[in-house]
C-alpha cells in the first residue's frame, strides 16, 4: 500500500467500521463509500428495508465483480425516518464525511430537503422511491431517480377511476402528510379535468379513532370507491377497520402500499384493493438472476427492492464506464449514456428521470399483488 493510500485508509476506518458488516467484508481499508439514506424507523420503514436489501445485494454483487471501477464498495447506511430535518442532517453527515455518492432517500419530502445539500456539495443522489415531480423538475444536475414520478402516477389513478368507476361515488382522501396530500390533489385535478367530480375530497389525521370516524362518514355518504394516497400502515388500518364496521368500498392506493406490511395489517380485507405502482421488475428477464438470488436466501424482492438494486447498479455502471469515482463525472455519464440494469436498458433524461416504463395497475389478493386485469 502506498503512503497516500495508507493515510486515506486511516481517515476512513473510523467511519466505515459499522458499515463493513453489511456486506460481509473483512475489516480493511475500503476504496469508495456510498451513502444509503432510508427510513429505518417510522411509518415507511417497510419500504426503507426493501430499498436497503436491494442496495446491499447490488453492492455485494458489484464487489464480487471488482467493485466500482475496481474499487471496493462500502455502504454508510443512515436513518432519515422520512423526516425532512433528519434527512438534511443525514446529508450534512455525508458532506462532512466526504461521501459524494448517495442512494436515497425514500420519502419525497426527505429527498427534496436533502437534495439541496447534495446539489450544493456536488453530491450525486439517486433515489429508488421518491416520486415527487419537483425533485427532478428543478434540473439539479446530480439528482436522479430510477422510479416513477407522482404526476404520472396521478394521471394513471385518475384514468382508472374514470374508466372503471365513472358512475360510482368516489372519495379522495389524504392524511395531511406531504406525499399523501400531493398525490390526492394531483389525482383530483386530473379526474376533474376528465370531467368527473368526486363526491368527497377530505383530509384526516391518521390513527385508529380517526379511521373509524372516517369509515362511518364514508359509509353514510354512500361512497363506493375510496382513493387514498397514504402509507402502508395507515391504509392497512383504514381498510381493516372499515371492513370491521361493515364498510367495504373499492379501495384504491398508491405505490406507498407496495409492501407486505399493508396486507398483514389489513388482513383478508386487503383482497381486491387496487394500487398503482411501477412496472414489476421481478418479471423482467434482466432481473431473473437477482430475483433468484434473493429467493435462494428466503427473501421475496417485493416492492422497491429491485429498484434499490438498480439505483446502486446505475452508479456502479456509470462510474466503471467513465473510469471515475468523481460524483460530477458519474452524473454526466448517467445523463449521456444508457446502461443495462435489472430494469432493462435504460438512460436518464436531462432532468434525471429514468427512461424505464412507468406506472401500472395492480390488485392485492391473498397477501400479494399482481397486475390488475
């Protein structure tokens, strides 16, 4: 080892010690640290675990093939709890630690807040799950996503409501959180533009008592279809409590409920629930080997797991292609080239949005979701 490399090793060992175990790497000097910012606490922990599993698997596989342009990858995993202030703190942690490549965050409010710090520091951030259109519409050159956009999701939701439930009483619900409120508003706007007005558009505070009161209100109003843009835990409770109170409308959720946690909480009442989510990459031939590896370990790579894999895979592919670990050069390469990922052959447009196929409609049955007919 050279003197320069040895000094670099000494600087990195302290902050990497907790990360090495994630990949089963022997304690040694790693060459490139990649941040992983996900919720490991709070309402969206299920999605955070999906993304983290995918990133860990991608790092393991990349290291087996030589890492990022021949340099070993070590993950610095941080919990942002899907909170904007905590996300900024995580972003500042990476800035202080000189971590310039980050997979994260999950919730759009967290990504929006942290991305300002990343942009100011030239840090490349690529998210596997943040769908807010504003995230990439600002044109920040080092901000990317491998998932879809909420404006596209809202358009599909409105189209489904119009085509399938035109003559039904529709309720559009949100729980006052930024993501839920934005998706509900965008879906309402698109539905109204089509020429269909909802019977009820309302916000409520998440929680068992409020779920029961809301269920009774919707039942009394004769609501046949209830669209809700909230998280898996809250929708699971709402669907279950409504069924227990004799209210069984057609429930319609978003990508936020694409986790087993929803079906576990909702129980049998989850059967028939509709959901918009990205194209299921588990069915793509490019992802077959990765899916098989997950299943061999007893893990079903549901929801955002493969998207987490794709996010880190894209960073590695671009860095290896350009023979660099420099965040700005990797970002320029992502904008300029196409890469063969688990999502297929994809590129990134000028905004940083992936060119992969967007949202499709799913239905929950027997604890899992599949394409809706």
